[in-house]
C-alpha cells in the first residue's frame, strides 16, 4: 500500500491516454487493497496517503474505484469507534471531494457503478453530523442533486440511485444548514419534493419507490422541527394536506359525515377545488379518486405522523390540523397499523369527548423480542395516541417542544 501510494502521488497528473489508464488501474488496485483490514489500518493512520486517495477519487478515471476504496475505509473507521470515524470524515469532506461525488451521482454521463460509489460515499459521509454539515454547505452541488431526485415520471421512478439518495436526504435534513436550503422561498425545493408522497400508487407519474417516499417523509419531519417555519409549511407548502392525503384511504371517507369528508380534503371533497391548493394535489385526487390507498410503508407512515406531531406543537399547527379533521385520519391510520383491533366500526361520539384508545393493561413487551415491523407499529400507535391527545386537548399552557431529528445509519462497504 505505501509503495503504491508513492507511485500514485508521483504520477497522478500524468497527461494523455496513458494517464487515464494509470489512474484507472491505480484506483482498482487501491479498491482491492481496501478489502484488507491491515491495509485499511495503515491508510487510516496516514494523512498523506488519505490525501492521495482522495485526489485520485476526484479524477474521472479514478472516481468509481477510488470512492469505493474510501467507502470501505469509512466502514472500517466506523467499526473502530466514533472518534476515528469523525476524524476520517473531516479529512475526506473537502469541498472538491463533495462536489465531485455530487456531480457523479447526479449525472447520466457516469456509468451506474460510478454513481453507486458516489452515493455510498455521500451516504457514509453524511451519517456523521460533521460530514452532513460539510455536504450541506456545498449548496450548488447538493441542490442540483436534490432537484434531480425530485423529478417525477417513469424514468425517475425506476432510477436505482434514487433510493440511495433518499437516505442521504434524511441525513442531510437533520442539519439546520440543509433545512434552510430546503425551506428557502426562492428555490422551493421542499415543495418540489412533497409530490413524491402522492406517487405510491400514481402510475401515471411513475410510482415513487418506498425508499424515495421514506427520504421525503423524513426530510419533511425534520423541517417540521423548525417552529419558525410552521407558517410557511402550513400556508404556502400545504405540508399537512400532503401528509394527510398520503395517510388517508378513500374507503375511510365512507365512514365520515359529509362535512368531514369535505373538510378532510379527501378524494371527492370540496376542498380539492380550492385554487390555493397546489395543482398536484387536485390532480392526484382526480386521478386516484375512490382507488386512493393508504401509504403502506410503516416507516413512511411513522415519519409523516411525526411530522404532523411536530406541527401540532404550535397553536397555529393544531388549529390547522383540526380544520383538516386530521383526528379522523390519525384514528383510521392507527387502526390500519394495529391488526386485531375489533372496534374500528364503533360509532364516534363526536366533538371533544372522543378518545383514541391505543393502549391496554397488558405489560409492554421487551423491544428486543419484537421484529422490526412490530417495533414500527408500536411506535406508530404511540405517535397516533400523542397526536390525538394534542388535537383533543384544551388550548392551555405553552407550546410543546418537538423531538430531535434522527439520522439514517448506513455504513455500507463496496464489493
């Protein structure tokens, strides 16, 4: 490894076709070395060596395998502990390296394997707050990548890279710098992302994958933590309407009184003719109609419910959610993700006396004994209960504080 790095450093700027061949073969050799723990340990301790590999990974010929070697190195550093991982991320998250990875991930000019390497590099980089902040500061590059992710249509839906960027989007949106970019009025990036929540069954636009919807839902949840942005989220972006539409099932409307049906803005509701609503919402309602299905993915559902819970932490948010009859959607969502409940069709009492029952007297099982799906359903039930209580309670006391953002953990390795 040491000898190879010396040769690479001496010949990195070699011109012509020979230079391209040299950089491609050198990157391939480094990727092979990165499968050996002893070699990775040496590279992790060598600042000059890291600089050489990072420089090679910024060249077009060395991009794919060079980034692959760095992905493996980050996975190794993560296994060594947070201090080692943070130190490595700070060393690798240079503006030039971030820009190169973003360009490769966003451009069709690069082969699929190169784009995967770039996405895995960015994904591992953004699992650490310092890395996510460094990526978020590269506004031009990350904006281009995010806008490409926001594209709709069959080709965009089928893109393999989209699921990889969805995890990056979740990690980035945990940082205030990136949230300010998403919420910037001039770029309207979050507004461009929200329609992805409607595309789970919308084949006319190319159904967004569960991975894409998870990324958008997580980004929305993180943005909802910023109370100063609640007016923009509620009034300009119609965020709760997007979330409630995704969480609602057309069959739920049959259980509601007609005025509730309209106020909910479910398919067929009068609110869909409101010119102030985004056209995409009216179009989705018209296209789906009575075939509208509830969001089936538990992770997406949990993030959307938590976003609504964050919005309910302010008086303005609670008032808006009540106006949209969010309680009814939350109640039906709770039933949908709690199999075995036999009280779904009980008559609603109406008014503030309604109670959403989500707990019983049985002791809670140890989460270690539960499957991932069971844990998600348990969390959904808890959020539904908290959200229902906030919507039904009297308006007294100060606003609640939302939870801290979460970060998607994924320290992948390259084959």
